[in-house]
């Protein structure tokens, strides 16, 4: 493809992208294909000769698009949103064009220094302590892994990275049973082991109970084990629960245990002053993560990871062969040493575009609107016979189930499983399920960038209609 062809195709693609975003709500939210549908249509071997971009793009529309679930659909209420936005998309186009591998300061100085400033902007917008310094990771899972590595190094007096864990006392990680599965995975990857993750029983509000945490830490020490890290939830994935950060932080300080806070989704709501009471005690944390690629309208991947003492992580991860020496960059943090991967994308660019395009006040207005829509939905559900709220609403996440009455728990679980499937098969909206006290419940997140009150109202109406059809 020569540059004239590239220019023509780039214009064509940008027109298609705009048309797609303008009309995405006309499509079924969740892909309606069946397993194996695409594989049956793809050749088993790669083409031997060049094919035209017209042919490739035609196949994209006819083969690929039917198998796409539309995360930018305004009726996408599932999981937590992977929000995009027009300024972020434009920045991603520039990032892809530059093709920069930003592993060192000198390989792209602008990427390094823009990342430094963007992490400061996010810190200040969120009301975080100035003692926090941060970097952009690819995901909350990677951030949680880095936190556990730092906790491991503190517990082993910075020996594990070099000498391994052989012969050391078993390290223990503590988290609510509501904590994200990535905490267990991180424990496996960094050598602690998922069997050594203590899943604490949540209280009535589904939050970790400090008294139980302190008692278990003391019991583990008495048994010859080494408490290494406590992970607190700020908006847990399943039910949106928030752990009592100050009480947990005080326990961690008394016990000299690394304290990490996972705010992957709800951390974005901390840009609202009225929501910051949830993170009371944040100054006691050793690390903290939230993902702008979830609720700050920045394309995946963009996870903001902060630490009070980054040397605990850097000492564990930094390896500097001659081919990675960068004398001119010694005055700047080399973020390759703050994450597992050496290769780094120019992630800060899209964040810069988004924050400047909307402004801090504009972002606050958007997040606040999403929370207001969830408040409306919660009130509607609570007032509708046959439906019940199953956990306290947290931020823009509402938890409920269908309960027409007269059914035992097992039958209710089956009914709500069928309801979730019927909702998603309809294509009208997309929701997910989880469990609350062992019972099947529905999750509905009103956090998609293009979602308006009319979409929430239509979604709630559709849920009632579909539920009535199951009786």
C-alpha cells in the first residue's frame, strides 16, 4: 500500500468509525453469533498473495462485525464499561501511527514526561495524597500484581526477587471474598500462591470486617506465617462494595503489612468531592490503582497505579543490561522498572487528549450523571413489585433480582439465570450476573459514555417485559 492509497483508506476508515459510533445503538448490544461461526468462514491457511484493502474491509464488515459485542452501545450495562471517547480514539490513531515503543526515556522522551504529568493530574483531580507517585500500567490486574510484588519484597526484606521464596516463611495475602480474581492470579504469578490468599468473610454491607482481619493476621503470625499484603476494595467488581480503608490501614501500620487499594472501577468517582468519603484513610495506603479505561472515557489500556515508596517495586523489577542504559534519562523515572513488561505503549497521549478535551469539570459532570441514573434505577426497582434490591447501590452499580414470590431459593436462582440469558439474547441491552450471599443476582452498570436516561428507562422497561414472559 503506497501513501496515496493509505490516505484514501484512512479517510474511508474515519468515516466508517464516525458512522459506527453514530448508529451503534441500532445494533444488538451483545453479539448474536454462536461458537465457531467465524472459524467456519475463515480459510484454514494464510493467503499466499496480496489482497486488496477493499476485499479485506468488506470481510471485516461481513465476517467480523457480526461477532462483535458493542461495548460503546448506550445500552451496555454489563461488567464495568471499557469506555472509549472521540478524543481518545483520535489519540489512539496518532499512537498507532507513531508506533513508538516507550520502554526508556530516550526511546520517546515525550511519552515518559507526559506520563509523569498525567499521573499528577489524575492524582490531584482525585484528591489523592501528594506523597503518591504513579505510572500507567496496562490493566488493573497488572497493577495488583505489582502491588503484591512490592508487598512480597517488604515481607522478605527485599530478598525474594533475587533469592526466591525457597526456605522463607509462607507469605500471606488478605482480601475480602469480594476482591477481584486478579488478586489470586497475582499471588500465583509472584510466587506467594493462591492457597495463601485469605478470603475474608464480608459483613452485611459486603465489606471486609477489620476485627476479623486483625485477628487472622495475629493468628497467622503466631502460626509462623508471614503476613505480606492486604488488598482493600474500593468498589468491588461483583457488588461494588467498599472496604473500610482507614480501619484497615491502621491495622496494616500496626502490623507492618503492605496495604494496597484496588479501586479499578470506582476510583474514577473520586474525582467527585462528594464521593471522596469512601476513600477516607487513603494516606495510609502503600499503593492504589484505578483504571481510566473503565470510567474516565479513555480507551483500553490505561491503568493508573500509584505508590508511596516505588523503590520497593523498582528494586525488585529493575534489570539494566548495557543495551538498556539511558544516561540522558537518569534524571527521569524509567517506568520500564515499574511494571513487569519492558515494552510500553504511549498510553499517556490518549489520557492527555481526554482530560484536555472534556476538562476536569466536564468529566465530573459525566460521572455524576451516571451515578444519578443509577439512583433513579435503584428507586424504580425498589418500588416495583416482583423485583428486589439485593445489595446497597454503590456509585453507578445496581444489584437486584426478579422475585415474583412463592419460589424457593434454588428456583429463584434458576429463574434469574434464565432472565439474564433472555435479556442478553434479546439484543436490547446487556447485563451480567453475580452472587450475593450465595444467591444469583443481576448487575446493571450505568456508566457507558453514550448512555442517557432514556436508555436506562428503556432498559428497565425491557427487563420487566422479559421477566413477565418467563412466568
